[in-house]
């Protein structure tokens, strides 16, 4: 194993951990906003906006996809990458539910995010 490969292997779990911590941190922020403001005042009280949050995760989502597709992840790393991607997708679905004023879908997604945050 050359030095570059070893550094990459050592850095990947750390990078995945940092991405996961940011994603789950945002999920927890959304859950707190949900508990405080619920459906009708949720969007008005987010700072940054949900759209900005989603935009901010675009590169992370792209990178996670590449990591998953690479075949280089260990089981726990794969699980962490997929869980992070799921959370990002749920944030996108949440944004859509709010855009079309679908309170049932919003509630369902918030419940799913709450369960995801307990992993």
C-alpha cells in the first residue's frame, strides 16, 4: 500500500463522519423548528432557509453518491453514507411538501427524520 492510498483510506472515514455530523445537525435543527413552529410557521422561522440548506448539501450529496458507487466503503462507512443521503433526500421531500402545502406529507417526513436522527 502506498502512502497516498493509506492517507485516502484514513481520511475517508473522517470525511464521512464530518458530512454525517453536518447532515444530522441540520436534521436536528429542522426537528427543533418543527417542535417550536409546526407546519404553518415552519418556513418563516428557518434561518438559513430550507432551500439554502438543500443547496448547501448539493456537493456533499454528490460526493456521497460517488463514495457509495466507488465500492471502496466498508460496511459502516456505506451505512453512514446512505443514511446521510437519505436525510438529504428527506429534506428535499420536506421542501416539496411545504411548497405544495401538504401537511400530511410534512408530518410524515418529520417523523421519518426524527427516527433517522436516532441512528
